[in-house]
C-alpha cells in the first residue's frame, strides 16, 4: 500500500542501457490477463529459474476432496496428520540455521530434476489423505526436514501467527495443513484466482461468475520449499512493465534499516543487472512483479517469486495508481522506495495481516489508542448495537406460532 511521507525516488547509480535511455513513455493502466496470471504459477516458472531459487518440491495434482477440505469452514486436521509428532521428531535434527547467508547446505545446486463436530462441515467423518501425507513427509525429508508451503500462487503468510513459532516453517503434514487451512490468501488462490481479469482467454468480457469460478482440481499444486532463514532487509519487490523494472520496493515495511540509505542504490544495480542477464529474456511475460533476495555474503540475487501486475499483489511502499502511471524507459531507472526513518516504520501500529486475525472494525478502532480508550469505545459500540437490535426486534407479544424456530 502507498505510504505518506515517503521521500521521492532516488535515481540509481547505474548507467542506463541505450534502450532504457530512450524517451520515457506513459502507458495506460495495465489490465492483467489470464495468461500472465498462469505464468506466475509456481510450476510454470520454477524449471526456468531452478539455479536461481530455493530448492522445492511440487506435489500435484491435488484431489477435489483435498481442495474441498481446504475451503471448508473451521480449522481441523485429518486423521493422516495424527503422526505429526513422529514426523516432527524425525526432523528434530534438521539444521536450525539453514540460510542463504552462510550455510552451504541451503545454497545447493538446483540443476537436478528431482474434532468430530468440525467434520460435519465437509462430511460425516474427518477426511483422510494418506497418500498426500506420505508425499509431504517424503518431500520434507528430502528438503532437509523443514519447509514452507504454498499453492499455485500464494504462500499462507497471513496465517503465520497460527504456527508454533510465528513463521511459515513446517516440519510435518499437520504443520502444512494448519497454515493452509487458516489462510485467506489460500482461499483466494482456490476461489478467485482471476478476480482482476477483464476478459476471458477468447477475448470476451469476463462475468462475475467467471471471476469466482474455481479452477479444475487437476490444475492445483502444493509446493513445499526448503526452509531458509532470510535477512528481511535484503528482500525486495520489483515491478516490471513492458520488460523493464520501473520500481523497486523494500519488502519489510515494518522496520527501518539505516544502512539501506547508502546501500539501496547498489542493491538496485545488482537487481537490474541480474534481471537483464537472467530474467528479462526468460520469463514469458512483459509485465509482472518479481520478488528477489540478495545474499549478504556473495551478493548473489535469488528469485523468490513471480506475481501478476494486479491489485491482488501488494504494492508495498507504492500504490497501484502510481505504478500504472509510471513512465517506462528513460534515463532515471527504477523508482526506489524504502523506509527512511524509525518514525515512518512505526506510523502503522497494526501488525502485518492483522485484519486476517480480527474483524476489520476492531483493527480500525484500536489504531493509535490506549487499551483504556479502546475498551471504552468497544463497549460503546457493543451497547449501541444491542440497543439497535432491541429497537428493531419484534415485540415480546409475538405469538408462539410466529416465533422463529430454534
């Protein structure tokens, strides 16, 4: 999301190529297509960038029963997850410090192709997925004992607060299921993947039903990525328009890193060079969003993810209106945004994805007030709602035949 008080972008120190030095062009707002969204499916881009990303396992197809389980109400774990303690114990010896910044095991060669009541919401018994559970256990073992999950497009980052350590780290099938079941991002992948597309593949205007129609089960995949510790200050999101990076944003908006003031231009040079040499001619689309990580020791740039140029992708320190209006080309290079002060970092008191944990009204009401003020406002809201409900309810003389059934 856009942030007030963000300083104007600084030009990178790199010398632009002749193509980039051409007169900048202002384009119409980009309308994302299904082809662009499909290009960002993990299995579509992973083979192309295997050498430049974290080792991963792709499990597909997922069964219709498993997809129904993911979208069913309430969070409960199937019988196949009952052995999670044993799986977790088997992973207890996994290296707890796997990192892209100093642990050789994490930077390996990627060239090789390698409750009963709750059950009522989707059936009479808690579902069981023994085959998938075995595949997940084998994949976790092959990836060093710890992974983080995602579906075609999204990782359940909004559900990290549900895990045992507040991260996406998973050591068992049950860990994976808990995150997937608790995530609104995963529900969006399953139910609204083409929400922002205006037209269908044959060029017809897309209806509301088509926007919400789920994809066939066979097209969905569970991705398990090797768990590595990343330094948040070295994660960046790049916005690519017509084959050129037009903007780069710091990923971690909650913290101020004073060294980025001096280092961001250098990081931009590394990212632009890597993009030009490894990404621009390999990724099949011209307009998209690229997430990267710069290794602190070697300065190697790693591909972390590809996302559609669409409101469903967080614009971070930019907003989509200004991104769509940014000129393409010219000598200035990418616009750069990073948190420039501790005050700016603390300007938003709500933690990341807080609206996924509590009702939006609670977040809005609690923003910037003390506990006592919040408690008073909350009681006033509750009392007001009770009085409104009482004034609009039927009188107590309603006959038994007219009363609602229990």
